[in-house]
């Protein structure tokens, strides 16, 4: 949980407390300020959740790229002849695409 989420939750609770105090004292201004603080706290918490989700997505993508790199390295090291044949075929196909018969 990041700082924005913590601050948002604290502000939300503070806003609820303000609302209760406003109701108990009959002070409409305190009650409205409590509603606004609660809404701002919820928004800040949602912002923190979005930051966490983005960070998790980046971590997952980086992990996936590392796994793909490990797979390719392992494939090349354990199957050198297959890798050479695949490279030759790819080169041949690229060469054929560049030719224009006519």
C-alpha cells in the first residue's frame, strides 16, 4: 500500500468523524466539510490504487520479458543446429521478400 492510499484512508476516516461531529452538534458546515473530506480521501485512495496497479503491471511485464529472454537463451544453447536452420530459413524468407520478379 502506497502513501496516497494511506493518506486517502486517513482522510476518509477523518471526514466521517467530521460528519458525525457535525450531526452531533447540529453544525451543517462541519457536516458538509466532512462529506467533502471523505470524498477527497476516497479519490486519493483510488489514485493510490491506480498507481499500485500500474506498478504491478510494469513489474509483470518486466518479469515476462526476462522469462522470454531466458527461454530464447536456453533454446539457442540447447539446440544450436535447430537455431542455425531457423536463422537460415528466416534469412532466405527475408531475401525472397526483397526480390521483385518482373
